C-alpha cells in the first residue's frame, strides 16, 4: 500500500472528515434513555454502504439493533471491526457547550477539540476509522484486509443482546482472524497506551420500599414527623449497605467475594514491570481531578490495586426529597445502583448469589436485587498474538513506544469475542487523545500540533494498523 | 352576635368563597424554590385590605416578607391570627391533577374536594378564615375580637426570619391575649382532633465530596472502574450514616441524644388516657398507607412513641447517577438531608454539636454539616387556658367531642409565640378535613354531606371560635 498517498489524501480532506465526526455526535444515541438509537444505527449503516459494504444492514435483536456490514477486499485475512454507536446520557451538570451540538473548542494544550457526548467514547473513533478506510479507496488503493463491521447500540447498557447477534452471524464471524476496536490511546502528554484486556462487570440495583418490607410508608413519601412511629426504608437500607464494606469503603466484606481472585500471570508480571517504568501517575490523577489514591499508594502498588482488585462501587443512590431547601418527608423508597468489577478468575454468575446470600445472612431479606444487565466477564489477549504485535509495530513506526497494560480496569463486551464460541484475539488501538468519558465535557483532540495527535494522525494510524494487521496475520499463518 | 344570620350568608355565598381558595392555590408560593412568594404575599395583603385592616402591609425581613394587618373591632380582647402563605414544592410524582390549578375533584367518601398544593397546608384555611371574617361584617355584625394578622412566608423553611418580625412588632403583638391558627382538624371519619403543641425540629444536610475529604474525585463523577484505586465519598458516607442508628433504623445512637427527654407531665398523662379511648389507629395508618407501626406497637404504646420520641430521619439522599438504566460512575459527592425532632425538654441548640461530636468520635471529621434552618423548639399550651377552652366549646356546640392531643409530632413555629418574650397561649382549630400535606394530591374537603365538614362548616366554625374566644377571654379576665 502506498501509505504516503493515503496520508496526503487524509491531510487534504481534514475539514470534510471532521464534519463526519460532528454529524455523528449530533445524532443522539443515548441507550439508557432509548433516545435516537435507531436513527443513529441507520446513519452508521449508511456510512457502511458508502464505503462499499455489500450488505450493510441493521440486525434486529431483542434490544437495540447491531449494525453489520461486510467489506470484501478480496484479501487473505479478515478482521472484525468492533464498534459501538450508543453513548452515555448527557444529564451531568458542568458542560461548557451543549453536549449534542458537536462544537469545536480550543482547549490548551491540545489545540482544537471536539467537545461532545460520544466524542471519545466512541463516535469520534468510529467516524475516523471509516474516514481512514474511505481514504485508502479514494486514492485508488485497496483495503488490505476484509472487514466485518459490528457496531452495537447497547455497549453502555452492558451489551446485553450482542450474544444474539453473535449466534446468528456465527458462521460469518468465524471467518475472522482477529477483532480490532478503533480507539484513541494517547494520554494527555501524548504517550501511547495499549490495553490487552478488560475487567468484567455486574450491574444491579438494590431497592427497598415499605410495600416490599411490610414496614414504612408503602406508596408515597409521608410527613417526616411520622418517623416516630413509622419505619424508614432509607435508614434501613443504610444499615444494609454499611455491611458491604470496611469503614473506609474499600474492602468488600461480602463472604467469598475474593475467593476466585487469581494472582497476576507470569506474562502480566512481565508487563507490569515494564509498565511501572513509564506509568505517569500524576497525569492520571490530574485527568480525574483526584488528589490521592486509596491509602496513598503509588507506582507498582497502585497499578496492582487498579488492575487486580475486584470492586464494589455505588454508582448512584437516591431517596426522598433531593431539591433545594427543606422538605420534611419520610421517604417510602430508596434505590441504590451498584457495579461489581471482576478480575481473573471471577465469574459473572457468582456475583448476584453472593450479594443475595450476604443480605440474607445479615437479616436484610426484604431488600430486593434488580439486575439491570447480565454483565460480562473479564477478557485478555496475549501480547504475543500477531494482532497485538501489529498494533505495537504501528506505534513504533509512528515514533511511539507504547505503554502496554495487561488489561484495563474498565469493562467492555470484548469477552464475547475472546471466549467461546469465537475465541478470537482482540486488540484496540489508534494514535489520538480524548477524555472525560462518562463525564461532562467529553472531548477528542482533532487539531494537530499539541502534545497528542489530532484527527489526521488518528486516521493515518488506523491506515497503518490495517496494513500491519494484514502483514502480521499473514506472517503468522506462514510460520 | 347573630350567628344564624352569618351562617346563612356563608351558605348563600359558597361558590364565591370557594373561588377565593382556588385563587389562592393558583398563586404559587413555594418557599423552598423561591417561586411566587412576593406575588402571594401581595395577594394576601390585598385580602386583608379588603377585610378592612387599617394598615395591611408586607413587612420585610432578611427572608420572605411577613404579611401583617391589624383589624380593629373596637373589642376588649385581641387575638393574633397566625397564618402561613408559603407551601411545599410540587415535584412529587403521582398527582392526579396539576398541583397548581385549583381543580375540584369528587373524592369518595368526602364529596367535592379541592386538590392542590397548599389546599390543607394551609391556604384553604387561610382563605376560609378570611371568608368567615368578611361574612360577619357582610350581615352587619362586628367581629367580636380585634385581630392581629401575621401571615408568614417561610413556614416550610423553618420560619427562620419570623423572629425579626416579632422583635420589630413586639409592642403591638404584646397587646394580644392569645394566638389562634385557623386549621381544619377533622380526620377522615369526621372526628375532631385538637393538638395543644408541637415537637421542635432541626434540619440539616450532611455532605461529603472528594475536595473536602482529600480522597476520592474532587470535581466531577469519574468512570466507575476507578473505584479500584480511588476512594468513594458515597461508600464512606454510608459508613458514617450507619453509626447514627440501630440496625432497624429506629434507635438513635448519637451520644446524649436522649439525655434531656422528659417523661410526659401529669396533664399529658391525663390527656393520653382520654386520647387512647378514641384514637383511631386504622384510619391514621390508612391515610398514610402504612401497614404497621414500628415494632408493631398499638394503642397507648403507639401514642407514647409518636409523641414522646425524639427522631432522626433521612428526608432525602442523593449521589451519582440516578436516571434510568446503567451508568458506571464513581460519584464525587453525596448529600443527605436529615431532620431531628425534639420533645420536651430537648433544645434546638444541643442538636448540631451532638451530631458533630458523634461524627468526629467515629472518625468522620471530613463530613460537613450544613444547617439549612435554625430550627425551632417544642411548644405546649395547657388545656386549661381560656383560648383552648374556647375552641373546645365550639366543637361541643357543633356536636363534636374533640380528641385532644397534648401535642403533635409535627413541628411549627408556634414556640415563638409561646415562649419569651411573648409567652402567649397558642391554639389552633376549625371543623373541616384535608390530607396529604407534603405529599401528592393534597386536598381539602369543600362539599358538605360526607363524613366531614366542608367549606361552609369550616367557615362557620371559625365564626363560632371567634365568638367563643371573645367570651372565654373576657370571662377569664373577670375571674
């Protein structure tokens, strides 16, 4: 492939390419609120048609449709391009621009950024990857691998119905040699990071109201003075929640919670030893506006905590009157959203039974567990896989030594591709930067010249990754 | 006074009188949200002008204005008419009509009801009392007592600035012989209830964020996966809250919380023994949609619990993502609204220091206490006071034996009139019914013929109460 020609095309068409990112973030697709999902799926399908996929389509599931498309490059090797078209909600206060308008904001030190919901998680990358593919074709070259596009619309809900799609399209998906997820993996200073896996997650709500309990108000919040003779579901839930953790909130006291936690593998230890040398703690903290880690840990200890601790987290809690000023009510109901993150070798299936058993053991049989999504397990790809080596090679070609993480602390539906029945190596990658996923002022850098790559670099890195994937997968086949 | 003539006038002018109730509830006056306050105060002032008060006016305070008016009947005795013109917010789900439209709804078994925010708490009674006063004058009679109207606009915020008014108008207020608060005191079955006092209240927020703590996210909610190495203010607050009560949420474990709790006085015991015989537990529970009291107590035990227990109640709690579906965040902040109710002889001043000491003792120095209002103490008027006897006499004249409560479990700013520097007896009363104060579908019965009085009965009872107040106060003076 004549990369130079492709890169020139990308540079010459920056404005038009940026326009596609803006178009995509302007189309809401908030899966938690069922807002704009089908419209966004249709837009992505149209993009795949444009690229030349023969059979781009919305594949229906019991939930949101998966956008599927097959691009036949006539190549020897085939890669599944995993993408997501849904986003988080936009209800957080603190946005400096409307979150769905696709505004370009000058953000020092990065330069021009697209600030919008989905900018980095992950509409920016989705659009940039398609731009990259089109650029190859626009200069008369051919994409060096066949692409099976799988863009799902329920990633933020736990990808509950993606297995339906995988089962239906199994025979097609099995033709693939690897899975690639286009991301933008530079940190604030430009360092390239690469994660070879994810933790698992189980997300549920705990709920208590007077109706289910038999005590307390059953249908509405009543006057607060009645606390003297009427029980409080909120105070009761507090007692239950307090049994889940140590006083600092960090050690989970659910029986057997840590039973299946495996120590890091020898390959992991090797990676951590390298990682420790480049791990930029201060930048990580600065991005999150966090002053100190738990117990003031640093360096290797912090990394081990981050990657190998399972967690129990309160994502949200609410009850009663939450407006300004005073309103004296005895609330009839309290709800708590909780996520549990799983590390090797914990299983999705073990979580809810252990939580239930814990509540019952402590006498809180009346508290209901509502599982909001099935959850998904942890997943890992070996750094020795050709697909991983292809991405690493690309980074080196662009002058970056990547910081390799054995896995992320976040969760993603990757495991579905990594495990039975597909068992495919899964890699992500891309040279670019963004931040504040799940937070106000989510952004992706689009201008060049700052400490990180912009949209042009990102698209060029995708071109090179495809090129290297083709080469490394072919080479692996031969050996 | 020719009561018959006045009553006939009230009956003949029902529609017009109801119109004033509707007009008043249609004017929002939500003090917690600072909505419509001044407009409502002006409307009430206009009503007082209409009645013939010489100097009705808005008296400015550091908060919302007090509406003051003096009606000079040329009488020997003077009574302060305490009223409030503010209401609770209207944000609760479950309203069957828009809460600010003043709709009349047929509600079996009561008949016609006005369903609106403020209907019973207490715009309905305010308007009805003014209707009653006007009716006396309309038939050529004179109101038998001089009236000092004091309508405050911050009752729902804890009457924080009422003391400013009292101090400014002290010399006028001191001319009064008693304070009367027009209410509607029938229960669902028509039984008349009368309360001779209130509990005290202190309302505050507990707050914890990463900024104040030094641990956890400081400025915004971050991705939930970071729980592995970043502390959670929410989980930490849960631990703190759990130390406040026993496992059932009902015994307060704050050191010294119960130290100043006095046993019921001999007069209280006497009243409780009577009360026990007519106390209709099932109706009380039905109104609140509560199946069982704490520990399944009944009768006298329930009454003692209700009236003589101080309480610590969670009015509201919130943190993180509280919308539909899943969003994995580690919240940077958690807030809890709490009210503490005081019984004799607890003081307002002792509460916050004890809460602070408790938090510190348990190692939660980082949790901030934000006092939302100064709070007010408990208050009691003896059943032997002529003002109390005047209301009781009225009930008997209308054919009701009142159920007398030594005090309510609720709180109100009465204590300001009951205590230094005024030390006035305080009574409330009125024959009518309403419900769901601080809850959706707040209502007041306006039609007659159901188990309770409607608007006509309510207004007639106010006329009789004024008549009896005049007589009993004069009689007391003579003896």
